[in-house]
């Protein structure tokens, strides 16, 4: 087997490309790849937060077939925070709570 000689410039170019690929991969994994990255609850009043806690609302549903955007009480689209007819204030289209009801 004959080894191919690589000069220093080629080595640096190849290792730089490999490093960028690895760094991009780590960044994508580090972001978690979870959902829409919205935070629809950051400006809520305490009473509204308590209401959500009592119904076990979470910003990201663990079940892809059971989320706010698929709920009968959700109004809004899939982009940005939407509204829920049960809660006041915004909800995440990928969220869910115990009052989830399948949209007809
Ligand atoms: S009732 Fe619950 S699951 Fe349905 S839209 Fe409101 S917060 Fe989401």
C-alpha cells in the first residue's frame, strides 16, 4: 500500500473542514433539536402559572400526536405562540396539558 503525501497546506485545509463539520454536528446536538424553541410562559402572572401547573401544562409535549396545536381548545397557527381557550395568555403549539382534547 502506497501512502499519499499531503503537504502542510492540504493537511490544514482538510483538518479545518473536518473540524467545522464536527463543530456543526456538536452545535446541532447541543441545541437538542427539540421543537420550536419558543418560551410562551415567560411573561405570565403568578395566578396563570398556578393554573397551568394545576393542569400539568408543559411547553413541549412528550407525545407528538398530542399537543396544543392538535387540541380543540387551541387557536392560532403552528408558528409562534398561540392561544388556549382554557388559559389566558399564550401557549406553545407543541405544548400540552391535562385538558387536551382531540381537535375534531
Ligand atoms: S387545553 Fe391544554 S392541550 Fe389544549 S390548547 Fe390548552 S394548554 Fe394546550
